[in-house]
């Protein structure tokens, strides 16, 4: 599937002028993105964030936001924080 056919604006829901909720980015895909990004950040892997952003046609800022959200919630889930 080519990048232009992966995502269509009709596959989204607009919330005001700030962002569009992509229906193709399911919670499991968002978790996958967050885990991959967090792992890459913690192990110092270069280029992974840009690759994820390109693969899912999202901004790098959004990738970092998902990773930050996972970091914030991991103590609730596991009872510890990742150092």
C-alpha cells in the first residue's frame, strides 16, 4: 500500500481547529508507537522516531507525546518508574 493510500482525510474526525483524530490509529497502534519510541529513546537509537513518524504519517511531536504519556502512566500500571 502506498503512503498516499494509507490514510484518507475521510478516515478521521475533526476536533475544533487543533487536531484531527485519526480513526486508523487504534489504541493498540498508539501503544505500539509509544513503546517503540520509548525504547528507542532509552537505548539511544537514532532515526527511529523519524521512521515511526514517516511510517504512520504522523508528526515526530505526536510520537514524543505518546511516549511521554506512556512514561507518565507506567507508574500507575507497574507501580514503578523507568529510569
